[in-house]
C-alpha cells in the first residue's frame, strides 16, 4: 500500500531534505523512524528537495508499506523523531500516487525582518535597510510572469532537463517590520527563490532598474543576477495536488 505524509520541519540542523553521505538530512530521519516502527525498510519520496537550512511549514512525502498502518502511527513517529520534525497526517492513497510528480503547484515564502529581532534569528534574514522601494519591487515581480526560462536564477552546474518554470504568483507583503516575499510555481530550480529575492532587493535599493531586471532574466546568466540570500529565511509553505483528501486516517 502507498501512503502520504504531511509534515513540517525547521531546517536549521539539516543539510537539506535529501539523503546525502556523511551529513544529516530530514529524509534520513523519517526513513529511520518509519523503518524502526514498522520493522521493514522504508524509503520516503518527498514533494521537493529543500536545500540546507531551508524550512518547510508544509511538505508531503510518500512511502510504500506491506502493512496496514496503525491509526496512531503519526503519534508514534513524532515520539521518536527530533523535535524539529513534525508529522501532521498519514493517509492511504492510490498505488500510483506520487508526492513529487503529482504536485501541481508549490509555494514558498522568504521572510525578512527589517531591523533586529533576537527571537527570529533562525527563521528570518535580518536586514538593516529602511529605504527599500517595496512598490518598485512589486512592479518587478510582475515581470516574472512574462517569462518561463529562469536559468539566470538557477544554481550553476545543476542537472535539469529544462530551466522552464511557470510562476503563478509573486508579491511582497510588509506587515510591521516583517517583509515577506510570496511566490508560487509549478516547479522551482535549485536556489531559484533565494536568487530572485537577492535580485529584487537590488531593485528595492535602486541598484538596478526594472529594465535591468528584465535584461537579467533574458540573459540566462546566473552571474548577472543578485546574490543568493541566506537559507534561513526560506520556507516551503504549500504543496498542491488535485486529487488527494488529506483527512486523518
């Protein structure tokens, strides 16, 4: 049988989602937890692969098991996982359901604190700038909808078949001292959101114009875009499917 997990995690202590040699990953921790409880080798497949230090307030993954799961599996799994990984739901799905390939939309937030806040050091990029032209930054986000090739915002030397992504939403929202970039797309390239944010900050500081931003996208050259902002401000916030009812089993 195939099952979906809904989970969240604080990525501070992890070298990303995906299992890698000699480092700690979120996927590894959940694999071990499920394998221990179910007494069979379990390998989960995530909806995406967040980078080192990136968080997820909503992530999905699937796994296969030969057993009918106990109703309290989520509770048991949470009892042995680290406190910074939480399983919210586990549901049975169709045998061909796929957490990664069936996702039709993904949403991220990048959170900036304008000033200093000691309680948000691990979950925001604290930027000491009070002169950002946020309206202009939002004008720049509209340019993103005109394009699908975002090679300029992709990590160099990444193995992908295409740099095309369909961005379905992008905007900056300021609430008090918290400035958040919201972005949704059918898929994202490695480092893409952090590179977009870094480039939009340059727009907000007046270092580049809206026309410059357009030319950066058209250049398809990562060296023309802005810096990749710190991972700690980035959250995967939503993964959308068109067929799954995530009611607790």
